[in-house]
């Protein structure tokens, strides 16, 4: 039972890393670049979400929308300011240094204006575990059984939904197919540069 509980917790934790890797895949498939500050963008989103939800008392869904908006705007700005100039100049290392620098800036800003301590983020589904497979004991009580936190199920479900949604978007929509088509084109040399740049901008934002 303990092994199953560790497995579920590990899957939930792994889903977070899988989403980060999925973000790397999306940007690389269109621009052949990687956003090395993506992890720090994730951290910044957590800080913003904590402030809005835990400190300011805003609804959970409002905090999620705000984090998504900030992430999209931040990614688009990073692309325009740091990545696109390197692509136009055919600088093989400019975008690497630029994205790393932005990540360092975000991390240092969080340390200066926020904190380096750990804070508990209250789950919108409650912090009590869901007990499964409890067995009656001779004294009339129930065994601990399998305890699964609602947020673990939420993380797994949302992660799978995001991956499935993006893949369906790329396969079954015109815009999604256009994003995939950019993979086979060169942004700096083809006559459809404006369209390609728009596709790349959407993948970063």
C-alpha cells in the first residue's frame, strides 16, 4: 500500500517536470531554441499565484488566469527582446545567454522582493487526503489504507488535459498545423517570415 501511495505522489511530482519539458518541446519545435528561464518563469508564476490567492484572498480561478496571462506576456516579451534578435543575426549562443540571464534576474528578484523560504499553498480541493482501501481492525477502527491528496489528482488530471489539448490543437486545427509547419521552415530566410514569426510568438507566449 505504501508503494502505491509513493507511486501516485511520484507521478504527480513527475507531471510538473513533464509540463516544463513539454514547454521546452513546444518552443524548440518552432524556433529551434530553448527557453532556459522556463523553470524560473514557473517559479514566478507560483509567487504571483500565492500572492493573489493566499495573501490577497482572490478566487483560485482568478489567480490561475492571472498567472497564465503574466506567463504569456513574459514569454512573448522574452522572445521579442532576447531570442528574435539572435535568430536574425544567426547568433548561435545569444539566445542561450539571454534566456539564462532572464532566469537569473527572475530568481534574484524573487529573493529580494519576496523570500527564499518555503510557503504552503492551500489546495482549492482541501488539504485532507482521500482515504482508500481502508481495512476494519479488531478494535473497530480502520487502517490508514491509501491516502491520496486531492491536489495530486488535480495535478495529474490537469497535466494530462494540457498535453492532450495541445496535441489535439496541433493535429485538428488550421492554426495548430501552421505551428507545426514552421518547424520545417527557416525564420530568417523564407519569404513568409511574418507568418512564421507569428507562429513562433504564439509558441513562446
